[in-house]
C-alpha cells in the first residue's frame, strides 16, 4: 500500500474567515528548504506521497531540454507553464510547434477553452471552438514534442510511459528529487505524472531554482535558463490575475502551482517551499508558501503584505469584502 498523505498527516495551513467567523479550514503538509537545500521547517508529514500535478512541470521541462529541445525566452517559459490560454500564449505555443515542423494536431493534450475569461468570451462571440493549443498544458506538450524532434524519437505516442521521452523524463525526475518513482498516474492533460514525496519535490525544485547557467553540467545550465526565462516573462507561467504570475511579478520568486492544491516556490536566495492542501483547494497555497519563506528569512513581512494585497484573497458578502483567506494562526 502506498503511503499517501492522509488526514492524520496534515496540519492546518490556512483558514477562510467571513465576518469574524472561521467558515473553512485548509489542512495539508509543507516543507521548507534553506538556500543550501537543508530542511529548516516541516509542517505535517512531508514524507508522504503526493501527485505534484503541474508543479512537476519544471522537472519535466528540464528533462525535455536535456533531451535536445532548444528554446529560449518566452518559448522556454511557456514550456513549463499552466497558462490561461490567451491569444499571446497560443501564439507562442504555435511558434514552438512551427519551429519544429509541427502543428496543433500533433499535440496530445485534449481540446479546451482558455481559462482566461476575456479570451473565452471573445472566442465564443467569434463562434470559435475549444482547441488543444488553448489547453493550459499545451506549452509543456509542445516542448515535449520538440524534444522528440531534436532527438529523433517518434512524436506519435509521446505520452506513453514507455516512450523514450517519458522514460528520460522519469530518469531526470528521479535524479533531481533523489527518489525512485513510487507510482505513475495520468495527469489531466494526458501526460504521465509521478508520485513523489513533498520533500522530494522540494529538493527537485530547489535544484532547479538554485541552478547556475554557468554550471559545467548541462542539466544545471538549462535549469538556470528556465528559471530566468520565467522570472523575466511572468505572464507566460499563468496569465493576468493568476497567482503564479502575481507572485513572480511582485516578489521575483519562481512559483509553480499544481492542481489539487500543490505549490512550489523558490525565493531569490534559493530557499524553497513545497506544500500540498489535503482538500485539493489551492486558493491559499500561494500566500501560505510565501509566508513560510518569510518565516525562514527568505522573504520579508513587507513582501508578504504586498503579495497579500495583490492576490484575490478577499471573501465577499453583497459584493463587498467581509473577510479573507488567511494563513492559519498557529502555522
């Protein structure tokens, strides 16, 4: 039996307060690493298994880059994104595909509407349909396809766990996390997603987030380039008003949320946090991650206050703020 995160493993990470009344509570687990990669704080059982979902994308992207995909700037950043499907995102993904002699039809992710409300309304008004390129993981899939083209692997079946690309990704994930993959599931976009511990996820993200582009090791060089591309183009990683984009723009961190309440964040000094909300709701994940980094001395209280003001954390009543999503008092 796999040791997955349970209620007994969890601690309270956040609360939702309405008019002075705590309406909901979010429990989970979290681990914080120092700039040197040592564990400096742990809340709940960080050694239980989780599915990182899209928080695994930076590791998958590094694997695709070491397999030969050569991207820079916005294209590189979109390759690790969970984007909101704006026209700008879609255009960058088209550029990635076209440069590899690929088209949208090569994408293995399912068709979807953009999550960006304005773009979705415009598409509906124009009688457009769902498309693969608007799916939030299309950048990751385009990067995977470019890796296949560069290496000479078949693009057909690139999502099969036995495909050479996915075997390579698995090996890179194990190398970065220092863990053997315990289980492989199918992510929402159709790609394999691997079960690892929060501690392993934090270690993998820390190695990426603190990597140098001047390293003698190719894996570290591409990891450093990936993080720089995201920090220089924060709109790519998510989109307007999205928590990851807000956190990167506001604090200069590297942040990557995942479905079902997963979040990883690397401070400018390399300190890293990984967390999982047990109920799968990620509305508090970004502010909890930033707060834990501040408690570790990697961010300031003023940084957290600035981020709090920028994130959509207000609880409304009659259209007016009557409360907020807050970090748990005892955290």
